[in-house]
């Protein structure tokens, strides 16, 4: 077996050679005194076989670790967590409550996009260590069943706490985890600010088995994201309908992109003194196949919560550039303005792609104006400000939209490379 299964192994070759030499002794009478060659070679044979089995055992251990643990964080993976959580849930005493926390990091995709996957893995390791500290701090002394912590996939983690007192205790634990994850992360020369959205489900109130609890906690997590992110949300039955609607809208948006159902409508910007049309603002519309024309308020929120806003934003950039090209051919030289999502400018290639779209359309930069929300204008980093300043120097106009809807810092406007401020009503 050794020679046929592992012919290139040094151990296999040694064992095979020793066996050949022993066979050369002949069958003999095993009850008679051991031949000298047998006495001489048996320790070496035993040692070689022992080394081979140690290697096999080590490989089996490695396979076990790879199958059940996450390679980046060394936490149990989804398979391991499910196995252990099922065991905990089946073994709990009647009436005993458990708390399941579903954790989704806010902004982790941008970490990978901007800093690379190596730095992203480093951040995930720090996240895992902070959650380990929370588990350690919240584990009751003398507890027979330990809390379970796992990385499910990507930027998703989960915590199962057995024998919690009530929902308030579960929310307190979740708030502690949130506070730990909200602290800045130092990786290399960069400081990463990242939060988390945490959904909490209580068993058996929100589900008897792991599948039901996971679904409830996941639903609560989506509710936390919809409420503004970086917060804790306890599952309520009415959340399910809202999440189902969100999932359906997200699916329909993906199909709308593929089928080309989006359109641009144009709102004129008029000089109050002369009545002349100075520019037009491109407004997104969804020409839904059954519901007709849908306004952005009915779907942009869902797009913002997912990566879809980036894909839709790319479409708007291309459509705006094509519009400028058609207008120039028709002799229209008014400026075109459109909104840009914060999630778009977080992508390092956004400004390059914008310039490429303008270049393909043959349109001069001075015909374009970008509108940013007040929130982005107040919080964007130095890298984004430099990119905006460079665009402005090339001729693109920059505007702040919905100014006054948040906590505005007037002095911040002096530091921003902007041409216009649009006041919120």
C-alpha cells in the first residue's frame, strides 16, 4: 500500500525497501529464534512506519482545520458554527433563552477596494480579536456552555450566547460588540474607520432552530442598515415584510440594469433675472415594465444600501456623457448636472472613469457639473477633495446639493472646491 499510494514519499521508499529485505529472509518459522536480519531491521522499519503515520495524522489534522476553521481569522467557519450551534440549541433546558447576533461590517468593501485584500485581511483579523474579547468579557464564570463565535463569510460574523437572561441583556451584549467594532483600525500607515450593523434574535421567541434564528437575526441586521447603519436592531415580526420588499426591489433593480429600463429626465435651471435656460439637471427615472415610471425616492435607498448604486451611477455617467454628445451635435451648449453618490466616489477609479466617459463623448469639461450631497461635502476626506479640485481646475463645476438638511458647517464650505450651493427647502 505504501509503495503504490505514496511512491514518491521518502518514508514510503524506506518502508518498501525494508519490507523487501525482510521478505528476502523467507517465511521461516516465526516460533524459532528471530533471524539476525529481522532483529537488526525491525527497529528501523518500526521507526519508518511511525514517521509515516505521524505525517498522515498531521495531514488529517490540517484537513480538519481547513474544513472547519476560517483561514484568515482562525475562527470557526459556517460549517463548524452550524454543527456546534445545533448541538447547543438541542441541549438547552426548557424555557432557556439564547441570543443570536448577526454582524455585518459597514464599509469593509471600501477597505478592500482602497487598501487591497492583504490589508483587508488584517482588518478582519482585528475584528475577530475584538469580538473574542467581547465573548471573553461576557462569558459567565463557571458556565457549562461557552458562547460561539464564527466568521460566516466575507464581512459577516455571528455570535451565539446560550442562557441569556432576556432581550435587554442580548441587546446590551450587542451594543458592547458594536462599540468595540466602531473604534478605528490601524493597519500599516492607514487608519480605517468602520462600523457594523448588528441584528439580534432571541430563541425560542424568534425561532426554535438555528435556521429560523439566523433568518430573524439577518432580517434585524438589514433593518439596522436601513436605519442608518452602525447600530443594533432587535428582531420584530413586522421587519420580515420590509426586508422581503427590499430583497424584491434589489432583484428588480439588477434586472432593470440588465434590461436597460433606466432613463434620464431633464429639469431646466433658469436664470431668475432673464428667464434664460442656463443648464439642466439630469434626474434618474426607472421605467418599470408593470408599474410605469418610478421616481428615485422609491428605489434609490435600496440601491444605496447595496453595491447597486455604484452600477447605477456608472450608467448615469455614461448616459450623461452621451447626452452631452447629442446636445453638442444639435447645437445645445448648456451645462448638464447630475448627482453623484458617496459610494461612487469611495471607489478609487471613479474620477478616472468619469474623465474617460467625457473623452469618449468629445465633450468639454465645462459642460458638466457634479452634485454632491451635503453629508458627503461635510465628511469627505482629503483625497476626494483633491480629486474634486483637480476636476474643477479642468473646467468641471462642483455643487453641493440639499444644503441645510443636516448639521451644516459653514466654514467647511470655504475649504471645499465648489461653485454652487443648492439650499434644501
